[in-house]
C-alpha cells in the first residue's frame, strides 16, 4: 500500500478501538489507546494509536491528534523503561508499506531494546497470550502507580 489511498474502517486497529477485536490494553483516554503488540519485535513492544482519527499515516493526521498520541508515547516510554530496564528504547512510526507499515491506521511503536538481543522481524511472530497478559498486568500496575 502506498502513502496515498482510502482509510479502511475495518483495519485491525479500528476494530480494536471499536471493541470488535481484542488487545492487551495498557492505557486509554478519550483520544488515545495503547496496547501491547501481538507480534512484538522485543519484550514490551507497545503500540500507541489515536482513537478517532481516520488517518493512515503521518501525512494525514492532524497536528493536535499527533500531539496527544506523542504525549502518551512519552509517558509510556518512561513507564516501560522503569519497569523493564532495557538498555535502550526505540520509538518508531512507519508510513506506507515500503517503509514497513503493515496496519494502515497511524500508530507509534515503543520498542524496548535489550543488550545482546536482536530485534525481531516486524509483524512476523505472534507472542504467547499468557506472556502478554502477564506483562500487561505488570505495566498497568506501574502506570496506575
């Protein structure tokens, strides 16, 4: 899919926002939703999305919505670093299939990076649901502090 096209209201993130698909939710407010990636590249890989935007990428999202998403990205990055103690953290946002985007609803990745561990292939291997549930419990506890 290129940078230009029509938003698909049946994409998986839109379904998650509507409650029609499950997720391991970490954070939610009126505008933003964050959840663990079901196909993580690293332990703690988190996705942050706007709830009410029909933007497929950064070229389509309005600045106010993007700012709200990034405030949550910053907050959750701090929580993930505190809880998981990675040696680094990658924050990424892909635009278009050639850039690595696989879900065409704007989203930001928070990917903890641990020394000596290679980054997993994007969207390749599904995580164990029990492991995600356990991690969700840890992170939500820290978020609610």
